[in-house]
């Protein structure tokens, strides 16, 4: 008997994503009430709400250590221990054991999507990031994904923000099938005043996020070295990752006293940390998965100017020298020049800070993650019609009609 047959089908939602560890998020919340990565407690709360309405909900993190934790709320937290390469076979064993009626795949995992469709389950693909490799390899590796997502068995395809939705459409997914979604953002740029270029030495730069070469931390440290003798600039780095390697790089470049690694800090402290800095640096390399970092929202809230590598999804929301400074990814010299330009131009600095409010507002989407999944799971005609009305194709057509 298929999942859609039977008199009283039980709805069991399972969300599968590549990274994260929601057992640790839950335990950390119990210990201190804080989260270290924006949006994770929101996702847990939404899963609790969905479990109350439909019976069961779960989330499986591919790379988290293997575990199963069942909460009294009806939510199950799982880790597959699939390694950083995300071995799909290990994931499939746990997914099959959970036996979801509704499967949400939050990573480009074609094998898992096909498994759900073949089992006559309700399947959605909700992406925050897409693989970012050279165009030829991306075409070869992702060529089958649009056809899989266009299959009638996949009833919802969603990309994070309009730029994420556009990227899916550009790959070949039907525009009328793709929905642009977002998290709930309660912090706004109203928290801080627009900034002027601080008259102080040293100037302070800030990186927030994973610490490795793909995130551009090595390029940022090399850019700092290029500025020696021209500008007195210090760098703070918040996050986890290859700290020892990056510390060694800084020492080798004579920057021991100019770089501080702060580790992880509670997410609620991030906007204030950003506001205290003179620039927030987002130096992702071209090999880092494409997506709009959630740190973008926090930086805009802080009103501190963003200096970012020119990546497709980021460039879709930012204009160079208007609401950010953009530089060529993987190029420390170009990054150093952008830092130098920002710290030398008071009018440029003030303009980018002033435009943060409009930039933050433009990013907001009315479709929120939990709301979207709730309407999708309900299966009601009015809810499916609402989702269809939020599709990228419908919104773009309306934009043309409205002029």
C-alpha cells in the first residue's frame, strides 16, 4: 500500500538537510536558551507546531553524528553520520526507517528526491544553497536535477530569497513551480543609526561564519598583510573551523597582534559586534556553495558597510558602491583595494550605511519557511492555490504587468 492510500493516513514530515546538528541546538537551548546559528531555533519551533497539527515531524542532518532523539512534542531529531561528502546511502537507511509521508529535501540530493517520488510520498525540495563549482562541472553534476525537480511527484520547489528562486529557474526548473522563501527576521536596521566613517586607528574588520579557505578567510588574512604599511587595520573572526591553520597563516604573515579568533558567540550578540566594527567582510570563494548568507541580514541590521566577493546570488541583491563594496572572489589584492577604498572615502562609507535599511527591506519575503511547509502539508485546495500564487513565474509576470 502506498503512503497516499488508506482510510486515515498519518502525516509524518521529515526534513533532510546536509549540515547542522539539531540535537545540539535543542540541548543548547535547554542549557542556556541561546542559539549560535540564526534560524535554527525558529525551525525547531515550527517543527513543534507542525507536529502538534499533523502528528509527527522530524529533521535529519546528514553530517551530524549518528543519533535519534525523540522529543515529547512529537519531533524527532536525527543525525546520519554521513560525513562531509554526505553519503546518500547512509541517509536513505534512516529516512526509510522514519518512513515519512512528507519528505522535504533541503540539499541537492537527487537520489533521495527520486526515492521519495518512487515511494509515492509527497516530496518537496527547499534549498538555501546550490553547489558552486566551475560551470562545466556544475552542468555535468547538476544536469539531471532540473528534470527531477520538474517531475510531477515533486510538488514544491523553493529557493531562499528571490535570487535563490531565480537560480533554480535559470537551471531549468519551471518558473511556476518555484517559490521564494525566507526565515522570520525580527531584528531590523531600526536598532542602529546610520554610521559615518569612524575617525580612529586601528580600523576594525569583522568576519562571521565558518573559518576555512572556501569562506575566504585565508584571502582576508592575505589582504590584511597587503595593507601593512598603508593602513592600521585589525581583524576579528567569529566562528568555527580551521582556526589553527588560519592562525598559522596570520603568524607567517606577521599579523599575530592584528587578528583575534573569538570562536562561536551567541547569535543575538552578532549585530552589536558588527555595529562595533568598521566593515563586515564576506569573502566567499567561487568554490563555496551559492546562497545568500544569513550574515547579510545581520550586517544590514548593524548598518556597518559590507565588503563582499562578487557571487551570483549576492550580486543579485547588491550594487557595487551603493549598498556594498564588491570584489573579485579569491583575489586578496582586490579585497585589500576594496578595504582601502572604503576606509578612505567618508561619502562612500556613509552612503552604504545609509542604504542598509532599503537593502534589508528589499530582501524580505512574505513566504516564511514554516508557513510554506504548513500550507504544503495541508493539501487543501486553497493552500495549494496560495503556494501557486507565490511562484517565481507568477510574481515576475505580475511585476511586468504592474510596470
